[in-house]
C-alpha cells in the first residue's frame, strides 16, 4: 500500500456511503442502516490501519496528499490555492477518536423505524466526513471548506430530530459552522498558519475557532446543539466539534501568533473561567456537560497559545481527553434523560442505588473530562501548566482556579444526580442497557490506555508540536 492515497480512501468511505444511503429507493430502505453502519465500521478499521502505520518520532506530516484546487488567482493568474491532507502529531489521535466514536454512537443513537432515517444516516456519515477532513487538512482554507461541509448535516439532524427549540438550535449551529468556515477560508488566503501572518489572519483564525468550536461569547449554539439536538449531535457537540476546533487552532492559529500570545492567553483563560462558572450554575444535565466541555476546550487553547512544544502537545492531549470524556458523559446523560423524561438536575437524586453502572460511568467520564490522574487529559494539563509557567505564576494560578471551579461543577452535578435521597420513581429506573455498557467499556479502555501510558501519544504528538509550521498554501 506504499504510495496509496490512504487518507483519500479514509474520507471516501463515509462520503460514498452517505450518497448511497441517500440515493437508495424506498423499496430497498431496509438496507440503509446496514450500509451506513458497515461504512462507519470500515472507516474505523481503516483509520486503525493508518494510525498503526504512522511513524512515531517524525514531525513532518505523513501520507500527504496534495493538489491544486483553485488556480488562476491574482492579477497575473499564476496564483495556486492548494489543498493538502496529512497525518501528524496534531491529528493522529483525533482521526482515531472521530473514526471510532462515530460507529459507537450510531449503535446507540440511530432512529430505527423512523420514516426519515434516510436523512439521518446520510447526515451522520456526512458529519463524519466533514470532521475527518477538517482535522486532516494541512491548509487553513481546506480546513474551512470541511467545516462548511458540516453545516447542512447539522441543520438537518438538529432541525428534524431536536427538542422543543430545535429550529433555533439548528439555525444557530449551521450559522456558526458557516461563520467559522468563512473565517478560516479567508484567513488561509491571507496567510494563516505561517510565521509571517499578519493581525488580520490571526483575528480571522480566532473568530473561526470561537464560532465553530465554539467558545464564549459564541457558545450558545454549542449548548443548544447539546441540549436541544438529537443524541447524535449531542455527542458531536461535546466530543468531536471541540476536538476539531483545538486541532485547527493548534495547527493554524498558534504558529502565527508571535507577539499576540499574552492577549490570546488572557482571552482564553477568561472564556474558560466563564464557562466553568456557567457549568457550576447549570440546572440541566446536558447544559452542565456542554459548559464543562467548553471550559476544558478553552484551556486547551491556552496551551496552544503559549507557542511552546509542551503547550501544543498538552493542548492535543487535553483535547483527546475532552473527546473521550465528553462522548462518554453525553451518552450517559442521554440514557439518564431518556429514563427520567427530563434532564433537569432537580428531577434526579439517589440514582447510584438503582443505576450503579451509570454512576460509575458518570464519575469516570467526568474525571477524564476534568483531567484527573489516569486520564489522557492529566498529562495534557500538566504540560499546559508547565508551558503557562513561562508567563508567570499568576497565569498558572488562573488555570488551576479554572480547573478547581470545573471540578466543583462536576462534583455538584454528580451529587445532584447520583447521591442523596432517591424518590420512588427514581428507584424504579433501570441501569444502562447492554449496548450502553459495551460503549462505556470501549471508551473507558481507551481512557485508561492513553491515561496510564501517555508516552504512547506524546511520542507521536511532540515531534509535530516542536516542528516548524507546514501550512503555507498560497503559491505564486
């Protein structure tokens, strides 16, 4: 397979399957679910093959695919806008997480028997295609193009299967994705990702991340997608979108920020503290998880903004922990809300008795999200603190304060849901089903493997974090 377009084939699997599922006539509708699930698992298996072939200790992107996708720009018509895909330390864990979380989530969230399932399967596979393409992009404009590809699937999934405020949530999610895409595309054209990028490129890149990931003050769409969207977009919002956003910032924005690090550092820490306080005040389970994810994502941005190898490595490791912990918490919250008929924290209480497996899973995933020892985020948070220490003890104290507030929020949420008196209605709730337990087991194994042996990931991330940026995309 040497020289084969491995990454193109990875993207082709969900893309082709989405088209096939959407085009199947009603007479063959029963084939949609098997085709979609098979494509998702094939994508996961192919991603595993690629990750296993990835050579640790190499900073340059591997399996690179490059092409000129827009020519004839500029007054002389000799400017070429290139598109490049590649696998390196910034995205190797993200590719594995996106490819494997998708089939696991589809196993849990598919609307079996829904007459509109054609739309669901096609949109879910299109989201996977968009996420994989974004993290694999080596050019900011191509990154923006893949982010734009996520807007319409989000609009369909949230708008059709969402909650009471689904239309507003769908519109906001799609709009923010398009804003982020346009900002990144424009930033790439003006040189984002290069050491000589100007203030305009940096500003556009920051706007793109804030809009898509998203971070305060544009975080409402993220929370709405998590609370009002269907299960699939809830997991997308709490696990995959933040991961894509952190990879985009670390690869494209951070290398361009010479002289602006302190400003971005202050803004990111402020956003993290604000989101952590909102999590502490949350009255709804999915809102608690969403705000916690926003806070941790902002801390990952803090690490990347330091500009150091330790900070950028820590950002990717912390984002990996966010992806695993966020996905797990979203799925457990989904199970709890479906059983209780509501996500309001006041409706829960004492569930550790009738639902011990759910209680254990909630605690484990919350620990991973807040980067406690034994999770991949712990090593990431440690590296970020080391990098932030170069800016002074005050910055370290602020980061620690954010983590403390966030930990308090998740402990408060766990206490409200799992501890205390158990009402007669809550006592009748059934614990996680077999398929839920299988997903929980897989995610916990991944958390333990990366958390107990973080060197496995660090050896693959650090060389790229210390390498010169390779994101120049406009040639003349």
